[in-house]
């Protein structure tokens, strides 16, 4: 991980963050701190604003108001230095389907200004267990392999902070377990991780802090040691059911 | 500065490797340009009108229409699988992304034009070889302006559902000064006039090239941001 010019203890500091799309408040007054090396799982029903929160923190979209500091850098300033410190895994793989994993990673390595992009690419491919498929086109990969390759792309430049947006979506049990192992290794390597997920057991198992986002707000934010998992699960499913009512969907 | 240049080179390398594997862009542009020229060959009676008079317009219609196909693919390719998001996450100046895409588009379109020129020469029975140097200069200026503006507008249109329709509607009206300039210059070259006779047109086309690139540098950051 690269040295940070700001030796603050917090990896992520968010204060009264808001993002509005017309009348819709996607993120509504969210505030929290995440220390270096901590793992935050953010749960919430569809449309709660989880993806928008990650997009703001990754500098992909500007907040309407409030402040967010990531790795000591003000997100709204859109600094390149901040982008060096973060890796993002989202719904889409951000990989070129007609290129091979090696070609994709060498390309991103060059974009990150790595000294030895080829060696770095091979190293992360070995980390995620895809070295044997390094010369196959990405188009031929399964969803699970794509997700592992996305991890390789996200950690290629050795970022200190990772944002994961529903990384388990569409994976079978085996692929989920493999991905979980990779995330656990990344967490053990002292990377700060913010993950949004619908997988309650998996999210609670891996994290240090838990948040529940509902209609843009953080309705719940606690240390995992202070969380009663059964109560939290009930609260989460209530939030999802209420959200279905709001969206006009009848629950079973 | 070194990182900026290596990022531009990386984008061009990635686009060239992709094109070498898929051959989607070149084959589509080449076949379309060839069809445009063939349609005009059969619809224009070359025993009544001079080929050197109608030829420049037909040549540039073929270049620009087929080039629009390529531009449409340019940023759509980046949108597939969220690749543009991946590019936005790297510590790169947005103008590096713009210049990388501009150079890729320019290279692909120029190669297609170089393949079309001999066919145009055969179909219209015009000897381009004696005017090759000035003609290549005009093609360079026209293609640069087209790609400079087209790359910017394709990045804008790639966010729209009706991107295939919107790109030409946005592009051609703003491109009018360059289209007029290059068609007039090509006509003068085929009529055997020296380059010194068309300095005003060269100046105008080069000025618009610079303006389009300047405007793109100033606006690409806002256009690429969601």
C-alpha cells in the first residue's frame, strides 16, 4: 500500500453527505467514520442509495452537499492522489471483453503508472487464481471468474481502500465462497473495505462495523461486537419489506 | 507529463489491440464508405458532369458518414461492462482519456481513408498520384477536425439512449466550416491548383481544428462526469 501524506487515523470520514436527483434524495445526511483497516458492511433495500454512496466516495459523482474525505483527500476535489488510494468493484466488471485478463490488467497498470505492469498483472492474477486463464478472452469468463478478475483489477495498484458494490450478486455458492476468501485475505492485509451487500450472513461475518441504509439515510451504524445478529437480520428484512410496500410491490 | 503521455499511449494501444482482434470498426467503416462511393457512381452520369467536380463531395461524404459509424462505437465500447467507470477511477487527467480516444479514432479513420483513395481513383478515373501530397494534407486537416469534435460529441452522446441518432445531428452542423473547407480544397487540388492558392481555406480548417480541440479540453471533464 502506498504511503499517505495525511497520517490521520481515519480512512474514510463522511459528514452530512447528501446527493439529490431532482426530488429524489439518494443519499440523505449520511455521516460516519471508518478507521484504517476496518471493514464496513452496508446493508439496505434496493434503491436505498448504497451505490450512490460508493460512487460519491470513489469520486465518480459529486455530492449535492456535505463532505467526504477518503484517505485524507477531499472527494469533491477529484484529486488523482485519492484515486491511487482506492479500488472499486461494482456491478459491472469494468473490463474489456475482447481483451485477455493480461491485456486488461497491463492496460490498467499503465493507466495507474505502475513501473512493471506486466509483472504486477501476473502477480494479481495468481492471487485470484486466474493465471492459467490469462491468455483467454474475458468474454469467455463466467460471472464468478469475472468477479475475481474485477478484484485483480481493483487491487492491481495496491490501494489502501476498497469499495465493493454488491460483489456477491449473481454468484453461485462456490464462487461466493472463493470471493469471500479473497475479501478476507484483503481485510487481513489491513485494507480498509466498504462493502454494500444483500447477503446478511456473509456481510456480518466479515465486517468490523455494520450500517443499514434506508431511503438514503443511515438508519443503523454500529460496531459488530455491539450488534445482535438476529435482531439486525429482523431489522434488515423489515426495511426490505417496507421498501417493497413503498415501491408498490406486495410481499409474499 | 510522462504519465500523461503513457496513459494516452495505453488507450491507443488498447483500442488498436481490440480492433486487431475484432476488426469490427475498420470493416464496418470501409464497407460503408465503399458502398457510398458505389451508390454515387451509379447515380451520377460521369459523361455529363466532370468527375473532378463531383468527386470531392462524394469522397468526403463517404469519409464522414463512415467515420460517424466509427465514432459511434468509440465511446459505446467504453460504456460496455462499465469500462468507462474503470477509466474514470484511474489517476488520469480526463484530457488523457480524450486524447487517447481522439488518436485512436484518427488512426482508424485515416487508415480507412487510405484504403478508399485508390478505389475512388479507379472508379472516378481520376489521377490522384500527381496531387497526392496536398491531398494528404487536406485529408489530415479534415480528419483531425472531424475526430476532434466527433470524439467529444461521441462521449456526450454515449450517455443517451438515442446515441446513434444524436451523434450525427450534433456533429454535422458544427462541422460545417471544416466540411466546406476540405471539399473546396479537394476540388481545387483535383483541378490542378497549387496549395498556395488555398492558404485561406487551410488557415480556416486548421483554425477550426484548434478550436474543436481547445473546446474539448475545456469541457471533457464535465462531459465524462456523471
